[in-house]
C-alpha cells in the first residue's frame, strides 16, 4: 500500500478500507501532512499482518512520522529505523 501525501483523521476511514488484510509493505514516502491517524493506520496494518503470521515493513517513513511514532512509544513496534529521525 502506498500512502498518499495527506493522512489525517479525515482520510483515516478511506485509508483503512484501502489497507486490506494482506498488506505487508506500506510505502510512506509520499507522506507530507499527517497526524496520529497515520500511526494508528500503521499499527492496524501491523496487527493484520501479525494475525497472518507476517511482519509489516514500512518503507520511506519521513523523519516526522518516525518521531511521532517514537513519541507514542511504538517506533520499534513498527520497525521504524532510529536513523530516520536524525
């Protein structure tokens, strides 16, 4: 799944529908405007992947997304690289 440039609360229901149950890779490289809804979406994608015995991979996470996930204490859970926040 490729996330759009904007992933705010208003887009969350549509993004959740697009997520699907078989997503194992999320491309976050286009994210420019987002809030905690993006983190929640990634957590849901991780939950769905884990339910199938798979691991979620997040590619291209912007530093601000990594920092937001770190603020909530889920950066490691989502497998986000520490170096991306530097």
